[in-house]
C-alpha cells in the first residue's frame, strides 16, 4: 500500500508529494499530512503548479511504496508569543521509514518507524 501520494492543485497540475506523519497528530489522534514540493515530476508531465514556483524543493525517489525525500523535513509551530506550546518535528524519510531526530518535541523523538499507509 502506498505511503506517499501525488497532490495536485485546483487546475490539476502537480503540486507535490504528501505523506502522513505519525508524530504530528490532530486532536482526534489521526496523523497530519505533510505536503512537500519536489524536484521530481510524474512520468509524462512537464509542468508543476505555479503555486510551488520559487519555493524550496525536496528530492524524491519516485517510489510511493517506499518513499525517500531529501534533505530532512523540519516543521514547527506554536511557542513564544502564542498560547500553543512549541511543537517541532524534524525527520529524515528514507525507504518508507521516518527517522525522528532528537530536536523533536513529540513522543517519537529519537525513534525510527514505518510511514503509515495513505488511505485512498
């Protein structure tokens, strides 16, 4: 089962790759999706969404069952000046697994786990 999926904009143009992070959870406990612009394009396509133009792009190995994205993925929110506690998620996605680095503020910091399968 796929652990990553293609994301398209409202015009149907390639926007990036999506995967679910098992450490960044919604209030109901379901994993939050992360969408990254990548330098890879689906076979036969020559144009990406203008929404990702000029944004940093990650490398992607083209394997949706065992994705690898480079370099690391760093996401954070909350913290100083907000009522939301600071949340940091920093990881490497390699061969369908996600390695959470030590600077993460969640329970999976320092662990490596399989990426969850994406639902259709």
